[in-house]
C-alpha cells in the first residue's frame, strides 16, 4: 500500500484508518502486506501522523504526485502495488474485489470507480461522466490504482514529466503491456472508492473549466507545467 501525501494532516489519520480496515481483506487471503506513506515535502504534521498510524514513511523532496508515488513504490517489497490517495477511504469490500481480480490471474492491474458525498448536481454529473469514461477506456482514477509490481517496474512507474494526468498515462501504458501478455486492466465498480470532493469545493467551476479548456487547446502540454496544474499543487486544503 502506497499513500502519497502532501500537507495532509487534516485527513490522513482517517484515510489510514480506513486503509487499515480494508487491508483485512489481504489478511483473509493470507497475504502479507505493508503500508507506506510518502511525505511529499510537507510542512505540517503529515509524517508524524503517518508514523503514529504505524506506516513506514519515505520522503520525496520534489513536490510532484508522480514522484511521490514512485518513491513509495521504490520502498515497497510486495508482488503487487496499491496506490490510494491520502484523502480517500477504501472499504474492505473494495479490497476483496482487488484480491479476487488478482487471484483470477487475468489482469496486470487496474483501478476503481469513485464516489463523492455531494449534492452539487454539476459535480455529480461530472463524476458520473468520469466513472463511465474510466470503465469504458479502463483508465484508473489517480485516487486508486493497483498494479503488479514487476509490470510497474517494467513501465518505469509514473511519468515524472507530468504534474497531472499521470494516472491516465500510466493506465494507457499498462493496457499496452497487458495486451502484449494476453492479460487485461480492470476497473472495479461494485464498491466505489469514497474520496474527498475538496477540489470541487475549494476551486470554482470556472477554474476547473479554464484548466480543462487550456489543456485541450494546448494538446496536453499544460500537464507538464507545475504552475498550470495549480489545483494539485497550490496547497489549498
């Protein structure tokens, strides 16, 4: 289990408690497991909270999601990697789906649909669109990704050229590798990952629309620009 975390002192303890509870699915399968938090140059109590929760902590000084996930993965010793964001709350049923998918032996990895607790109709419609796109294209949401460790290594992990959208890039490359091996990539959907809707609350719809429009017009080049991806990096919590 790899949890990238940047200034997550408000939500990290709850997220790690949920992850610990969900990891009982691995115990039931007889699997050994480890919990790793990558402190991505936080200025708050993120690392302290992670250690108090019994997680191993690694430090990544460059504030970038891809680097944080890769640093956590480099510390991991398991045959499979599961990445969960620090503002997300998986349940045991989702992890049981992961166990089932791995035991079937037909996939190299995948993700899950996501759920927000929000009454905002626009946000709910956007989330429904993403979940449909995720399942159709088999693109994992960044908040929850799992991969065979050997496949992750063969692909070089997440692209450190990208400051956002690295999960889609990784999903595309993982699908190509899976096809070459006669395997697949799966998006689990029976038990969606509950995750924070804070980006929808802390940033206006105009900001989100402007970012998406700029990204489309620039052919994705904005994803390589940290300043352009301020929604992920300006520290609003």
